[in-house]
């Protein structure tokens, strides 16, 4: 059985919603908003708490961090490589990465702080040890970063934890995405996919939002969302308007801070504007049903058309189309019913230019 057939088999009969904590995520649910704090705390737990506060104030549903076991994700050469970036927090890349990691005690403190603030807490996981570490924290979901989409052993290990798996697809081919989804679905059907462009910041002409539409089609009924790294709000709002049921944006207190992700992040006032605006987009999108709102009825009655006599019609006359026209108000017989009216006989004399009453016609042929 090839990957495409495996995916179709795994997807058959799956629910169209995934539950994270107490919230369902899916096409008919409010958009779930993740504030990606990531490494924008710069290794400072007090800054991390301020970012959790900002996420809550902005209206985010969750604050997300990143968890790495540095020695598990980098070779000795990678750890010892000199790191001269202006965003470096250490002389080597390993030292830099370690500076941006919190201890178990600090993570417990941050999780408790987030829960006290009433916001969900989870993290991206980059290795097996980090997955175990987060399991001990009793988190609600795992996020797999784009860089690990092809890391099938990690995907399967995380999937077996039996929590929702959120998968970013930013630096992957479509075939790789198919392989990753198949690997997770073997063990866990609670999968959420993110369209993503892993460029910081993301140029608008490379975002290709229509690819999100393709994922929604191919991987239905799995929920699909958008993880954005653009500098403003529009692409994320476009994603919501095209059906993203979950979105993720980086949050910073100051775009100019030292650190590689700050420039492509939203400041608190921007994040708050994003949440408020996407809620407006949701309201505008409304329902797939055509609703005749109560407020429309007076306007409809005033402006819509009714069948009206074009000329005087004597009692007993068989009604023809030439005798009738359509005029406002719309409180009489609808022009849609004209075929039913034609051929009926008038039961009373009718004046010209009056709405045709139903009771003035003989409805027996």
C-alpha cells in the first residue's frame, strides 16, 4: 500500500474536529489563536511571564514555547561551531541554544503561571527527550516544527503520546508532508496541519495561501491552519477568510530586541488587533446557510414585488399574463408564483393596478 492509499484509509471516517484541552478546533468552531512565544523570552523567565500576560491580554487561546535538548539535536561540531550572529547569546551555537532553554522547574513555573492567567500552555518539541519532558508537564498538545517534519522517528514517538499533534509544513515538499501525515496517523488520528513559510519575515509573494486550500482538500477532514511569519496582519487574515481554523503568530514585546525571531513577530498591540480583526472576519464569514433575518422583512415587504393587475378584470375571466405585471410592495402574491396564477378565473371584479389577492382567484381548474 502506497502513502496516498494509506492516508485515505487512515482519514476515512475521522471526525472533523480536534480537541485541545477544553476547546474543539475545526471548520465550524471559532478560530483557535496561538501566541508563539518560542524563544522570544531570550532565556529570561520574567520576560516569558510578561509575554504570557501579553498573549492573554491580546485574546490568544494558547501561549506556546519551544523545547529542545541541545545535545540531542546537534552534533559536537554543531555545538562547538562559533556563533557570531548579532543575535547570539553565546560564543558557540551550543552555548547560544542552551541560553534559550528553561529548566524543568522554570517550565513548571511558567505552566502554572499560564494556567493562573487562564491561557493554555504547550510547546514545540524538537527531540525525544523533550517529548518526554513535556509529557511530564501534562501539556494539552504537541507542536512539531517544520524543521522536523521529515524526522519520522520523532513524529511517530510523539504520536504515540496520544495527544493532539500540530504539524507545521513550512520547509517541506508535498510528498514529505504526505509521508509525515501517514506516519502520525498510524498511531494518532488527532492531527492538525499548518500551512507555513519558514522565512523570517515571510515575503507575501512566496506565501502561496492557495496551498492551504490544497491541504484542506487532500487531508480532509483534518483541521488545517496557518502559521505566519510575515511582518503584518493581512496574510493571516486572508488565511482565516480561506478557512484556517487555527492560526499561530510569534509574539514579542519589542521587534527591535536582540534575538532571531523578534523582527518577524507581532508586538502586543498588533497581536490584539489581529485577534480582534479575525473575530470580525469570522463574523463576516457567518454561515453557509442563506438566512432571512427578521430585520429584512420590513424592507422586503416595502421593496420586493407582488403580482399586480395591469387592467380591470371582470369576475369569471380566465387570467392571462397580459393582464398582470409586478410592482411593490411585496406583501401580495410573489411573481415566482405567476405560473400557478395563470389560467385561474377571477372570483370577483378586480380594478386595475391593485395587488392580486389570493382569495380573488378560483384555485380549481
